[in-house]
C-alpha cells in the first residue's frame, strides 16, 4: 500500500478526453515532517522493489534479453506504436505548453498506477520559476552576472553560480561577494588553472572599475584560496577545516558548499558538517550517484538501512543521473539521435553472436549516427570493440531491430519515469541522516532543471532554519 503526499502540481487522472496541461513532478521536500519523510522512504523502497526489473535493465540488451517481452502484455499494447512526442506527453506527463493531451486508448490501471506513483513520490524538480529571467534577453549570457564573471562559464554554470552563490563558484563568492573562500580540488592542474582565471578576473575587474566605476561593486575583494587536496568520504580533512586569516575574528564559522559534488564528495561534506563544530551550515548539490562507495555512502541513515529493499545497486544509481527534462524535450523534437539506443542494442546482438563472452563493452562515440545505415553503425561499432568490421551481417535481422526503434525509446522512457524515485531516496536518506544526528535539513529545487538536471540543493544548519529558508524558493532571492 502506498501513502500519498501533497503533490506540488495536482492533475486529474488520464482519460480519453481533453484535460489541462500539467507536469508530473511530485512532492515538495520542503515542509515534510520527520514522520512524513520516514513514510516516504518506506513507500519508495516498496515501489522501487516492485519495478526493479525495469530499472535494472540495460537498454543495450533490449534485443538480447527481449526486454519488451518482460513488460505486461497490456502495457505493450498501450505503448506500442507511440511516437516520441506522444511518449513525452502521455507517459512522462510532460506536454508542451498549451498542448491538448489525448489518449488514443484506455490504458491499463497498472500502467496508470506506475505513472501516478512516479509523480506522487518523487521530489519536485520544478523551482518557483520557469524560464530564468536572467536569460530572457540573451540565452547565452546571464544578465545577473557582470561580463567578467561570465567569461569561461557556460550558461548552465552561470545560472548555477548565480543561484547558489568548482572553481567558478568560489571565484564568484570571493571576488564577487567579498567572502573568504577556500576551494579544494583533487587535481593540481585544475588548481593552477583556477589561480590563472582568478588573476584574469582581477585584471578585468580593475579595468572595468577604472572605466565604469559605478558598474563594479565596491567592498572587500578577496582572492579565493585554492588547495590541491583529495577529500576522503570516511576520514576528516584537516585542510578543509583550517580557517583562513580573518582579522578581528577569534574563531571561524564555516559554511561548506559543494556545487555538484561528485559521488562520495557529497557524503564527505555531510560528515564534516556533522563532526566539526566549526562548520555551522552546509549547502550541497550532489551528482554522479553511481560513484558512491557501496557500502559506506548509501544508506547513511539508520531508518533507511533498516528498510527491506533499500539497496540501490550501481545500475539504479546510474539511471538516477539522467536528465529527464532534457530527454522529454528530445522526445518532443523527435530528434534523430533517439535512434542511438536502438542501434547500440542491435550492435549488442551481433557482438554476442561473434563473441558470447563479451557483454556490454564500451563503444567509443560514433559520430552522426542518424546519418548512418544500421549496418554501417554496426560495422563501426565492431571495429571499436576490437572485432572484425567485415563480418557478414544479417541485414534482415538488423532492419527488423531498427523497425522496433519506438519500442526501445518507450522502454527507456519507462526507466526514466522511475529514475527520479531513486534520486529522491538517496537525497531523503541524507536528510534523515542529518536529522538523526540532531541537525536541521531542507531540500529545494534551486536551479532550472532544463539548464541543470541535478538541481536539488540540500541545506543544513545546526540551529533551526526558521523563516530564512523559504526565501530561497523565489528566483529573486
């Protein structure tokens, strides 16, 4: 039995008739009580166990493992023949603005239940704004950052820096906001590159201040302190906790910030926050969940560790890193590149025939796949995995596989529909862990998911968050 939560966007059940546009993007993490968070964890583990076969599957094994036949026959009938835009609208529940949603047949209740459950139990990834106003004038340049802070920074990172404020984040916080910042990076080459960019930005700010004094904010301008240091997920890092020189301050109060802290680094931030009295607050946006150490980095909370079916193997954590909104947009555009999964799955059948012990080998990127015939793709793929590209091919079989392209896309879309539940469980585990340690934690979708798919920021403090936290929910704040 699944408990239902307050959805951020309510939507009527699907039917054969028209209904208003909606986005299936679930429950707000902000404001859930401790007991509601625990119950959500129970429901997530149950649902993920129920649909694990879909999440465990590798799409490149679509033909070798007959993945389509693993779905209930009624699901096959409902999904078979749907084109990519229809999958985005009907299955993922992400129609285009103003689109009328029509179902061509009555879907089985079990498939509708899956769709509704994926909506109800996943943390919403939609912030309190849609298109960031900072990109309305120019989609490539944030209007909220001055030109020197935009240099070398892609629009995605400009948006993240401005909202949360990697090397660019520390540069903005120190040189833009006047904060004392220490930046840790495991790669010495990247540290030197960051120091070079710091000096380049300082020079640009000096020039701008001379030419346009009113355009540059006056105040302290601290150069970020970059350190080449590897942070362990299990041991405390003394360098991270050493305070910077702060005249007039007898003790340090530290804020740990990680903008897309990869894998175990997010866990390391959590442990430093919990163990070190100097650290009074933390803001962390995680990514690369498949790189979490297993065991050790998940689960962290005693509550989830005690739930049956809480395990999240590599394949599930890898799926949680997909960009759902971006894929829905690709479906709406029916991009030719969508056929790549089908071609790769067809290639896998040939590899297994030639070399049965070779399973799921990595295939280096094949460019312009949509311009290739399927047999040309297979020949290039065979060469990339060290097999003879001139092997005789069964063209009829390959073309039969290609004819099932929409089925491959439909199965992959099913997995993507469930993927946010995995991310929700991982982030919920971190919130519960912090609560079990006696601290305060909240989670907000702070970035636009179209620009930054990993957009949920975990904010933690050692005193009650009070009224300060809700102000993060608006774009201007």
